[in-house]
């Protein structure tokens, strides 16, 4: 059997690194498009590294996993940062399309990053992949990213937009920022705590990417979230219980807005009760469908 080759962007990020590690372990030929080779060598053992698409060999690339993008939670949003969010996602995806439309064999599958922010701010409505969006910068960013990935369909490539929630894993991602204050007993809900937090364990996120790659009947948007989203208050109480710490220091909404501005309104004080209908209907089985066991596996058993 021919060894499959996968090209990964955003490979040194949280999701990208775990996907590369899993792909190498499965025996696939993994190529990562990176900016800093020295940094990438440390984080991506066993992965071939290129700094430009022009450096790719003429061999067939079967899959592309496109996770590139400047982090949204690194600081307050302004016009310059918003442009960086767009360029790092849409610009990179457009570059990929420009490259692959000129090669003899385009990839069979493109798994392109997106987020549940596509739906915009919502209250309690359960949101599957067919839900109508609400206008917001998060929707605009995700929509533009998905539109740029959709160009690959012109090449005959099957395209999946993975609308990911909050990815939970050890030492990186959301928990890396949340756990320290909770360990000190300084954790609590944000604002009312009623906003929904769609989440997914990193192992399930990686498994879902492979599921989408393998299943030729899956295309378009797919929610990368646990089937059991929780509110911010439920998340905070569960995290406190797993860490055996009190949860008595809520962050008022006005404080979040003062500290984080527009980012607080879009990412912290509102949310989406996302439901992974397409994943479940296609037979995908979550290893961590419930929050408490997921957090225990990450924070206690590791």
C-alpha cells in the first residue's frame, strides 16, 4: 500500500502538533509548512519541514490539513490584529489554492480550520451545522476562511470545514490559561456564566480529523465539539471540582470588557451551544463526551 502524504499548516500550534504526532505514529509521510524551522524541529520530530510551498517536491500530496492562524486570544483586538487574523487564515489558504491549482494532482481531501464562532453569538438554541449565523467579527473571519477553502472544490478536492470549539489538552490551549488561577482558588464564572462553552478533548479533535479524512461521504461544515456543551458556570464548577479548589471569584462582565474589549464580548461573554450532528450521524464515537472525565484525564491522570 502506498504511504499517504499529508501537508499540514499551523503545524506547531496546539491542534497541528498533535495531528502531526499522530500522523507520524500511524506511518504517514508528514510535511509541515512552517516559518521557523529551528522551533519546528523541536516540536515536530519525524516531520519534513518546508518554509515555502515552492520547496515541496513533485510527489502527490493526498491530504492537506490547514490549521494556520494567529491566535485570537493573545491580546485585545484592534484593526491591525484583525487584519493579521484574516491574513494568517485566508491569505495562507489562498496561497495553498494558488499552488495546488498548478500541480498535476491536487489533494484528495482538504481539512480546513474554522470555529464555532462562525455562528456568531447565541443564547440557548442548539446549533448543528445547518444553523443560521448571527453577524459578528468571528462569523466574518470564519466565513472568509471557509470561502477561501471552498476554492479547492474547483480542483475536485473534497473539502471539510472543521468548526472547532474550545480544545482541551494538557499544557496548551485554553486550559493553560485557565488552570493556574483555578489552582490558586481564584477561579470563577465570567459574567453571568450562562454563556455556552462548546468544548472538545484534543484526542477527539484529532480523531475527528482522521474520521473526516477517511469518510468520503463527509464534506462541508462539521462541528468539532463534544455532544455535551456546558455553560461557563458549569465549566467553572467542574474544573474547580476536578482540581479540588473553590470557585468563588467570578469575573464581572464589565471587568472582562475593560480588560479584553471586543474579544471579551465575542469569545468570553457569549457562546454557542454547538452540536456535532454530522459527526454523530456518520458514526463518529467520542472518547470523551462528558466534561468531568475529560478534565480528569488531562489534569489528574496525566
